[in-house]
C-alpha cells in the first residue's frame, strides 16, 4: 500500500523552528522528485520546496527562500523540511508530494501554526 505520512507539525512562536518529516511506504522515494506544499485557510495550495530524486537540486518559493531547507534520506525513504525563522504567515497545512512521470502521491498533511 502506497503511503506518505507527514509528521512534525505543531504550534510554534514566531522566530521558532520546526522540522517536518515525510515517511514513504509502498514505493521508493529514490525514484521520485519530492515536494512540500502548503495550504492556508481560504488560500490555494502553494508549492513550497522541491528536491530532485538524487537530491542534487532544490528549489524554493520566494516566500521561504533562505529560511526553509528540503532534504531527503533515500535510505530511510524519508524527506524532510527544516523550517527556521517561522512567521505567522507560514501557518498552513503542509503536504508531502511524490512526483514522477507516471505517479503523483500525496500525504494527508500536518498542521503548522505560528503564533505567540
């Protein structure tokens, strides 16, 4: 059974950090580009970060560049999103996504709330 399970979300104060994890099962993430998206209430889903299947290239939305880092551990079949200097506008549900030419898998999301 194919699954992506996100974890690591929660409530954090502005300026704080969180590390999200996305654990895959039923397939190997080494064959997929992996992406993190987020969706805030009343807003469209936004692509936040992308990493190629080898981890050699990453891309970020301008809104998170310099604060967020996407990484992957193919041996653990897991992808991460390190989020630093968090702002209230980073509050959203964060989704993990595995993408190839033939497949497009999504996790169920994890809530991140940045508030004092």
